[in-house]
C-alpha cells in the first residue's frame, strides 16, 4: 500500500538569482521523489543538480561536487506547472539551477511517498 505523499522540502530561487536553496537528502528513506514546479514560467531553463558530497557548498557547481541530473543521457529539466518524478538514488543534496536570473521568487516543492506492506 502506498502512503499519501508528503512534502520533504522546498527549493526556493530568490528574485534576481539563478540557484535555489538546497535540500539535504541525507535523512530521506524514500525510493522516489517528485519535484512540483510553480505554475509561472521560470526565466530560462530549470535543471536539477545533485551531489553525493555532504560537505559540498550550497552555492556554485564548478569543482564542488555538484552534477546535473540526467535520465537516459539527457538533462532533466522542469517546465512551468510540471511534476517531475525522480528515482531517489541516495544523493546527499539536491537543488535546481536556472540559466537566467529570475524576475520573481520561484518555489519548487519536493514530495515523497513510501510503500508499506
């Protein structure tokens, strides 16, 4: 039986910024996550970044252990109003980054549900 989904975090991109806040995933015990995008179009393309390093800095990607999340060799991007399912493979941290600074604050909701027997 699947339990109802619960919010495990929020990824917020502040106005005039390109990177969201970071979700610490080290305490999650889930096999799957979903990221729900806001209904408003984000400025630029929104990609998901993950790192296996618990000590990775929250800002910046170059040389800090952050990697763009892919599926089948293609970058995973999130469009306005999308819900993107992710197989949670145990990364330490998760965030989203846009290719353009945001005209307004954007909030992406991360949800999870568990199956119990």
